[in-house]
């Protein structure tokens, strides 16, 4: 029974970490649309820590495969598999939206740069300086 409890505890920890990653993924979605780079960086850092913890738990579970035959853990294993697939799907969707947002930002920057270049090329900088001043002032 000790092996069952040990495997159940690891699976529960894995389930909790997957929930946190899912919440983290939704926060990442919000930060991308608000264009908050500090929030994105912080969220990705938290996600990295969670994935490292998940990796450690997976290594512990892979070191002893005898728990896979226990029938009482099957619903928990299925729930974990469903959450993992949901995280993968949502992450790929968010990645696509991040790429789209990046393209929008690049287009806005190009438009801004083009506007600035047009303004600098076609406006007469001397017109504002020479207004109301006599260039050849008599002594």
C-alpha cells in the first residue's frame, strides 16, 4: 500500500502543478494582449520554475513504473493526461496570438517610422527658426 500512496502523492503534486501552469498560461494570454512586457517576462519565469518542478516529478514517476498497473490511479492518470493536452492546445493558441500581436506591433512601428521620415523630409526646419527673425540684421 506504500507504493500506491507514494504514486498517488506524486500524481497529486503533478496535478497541482499542471493547474498552476494552466492559470499561468491564461495570465500570459492577458499580458500579451495588453502588451505588458514585464508581466510576460515574469509569467514566463514562473512557468519555467513550474516546468522544472514538473520535470522532477516526472523523473520520480518514471524511476518506478510498477504503479501504472494499479487500477485506483487510472482516473487520476486520465485527468492528468487531459490537463496536459489542454495546456498544450492553449499554449499553441497563445503562441499564435503572440505572433499575430508581434506582427501588429512591427506594423505600427514601421508606420510610425515612415510618418517620422515623411515629416522630417518634407517639412522645412528653417521655417520655424526664421519666423519673426531677421536673418540679415542691420547694425
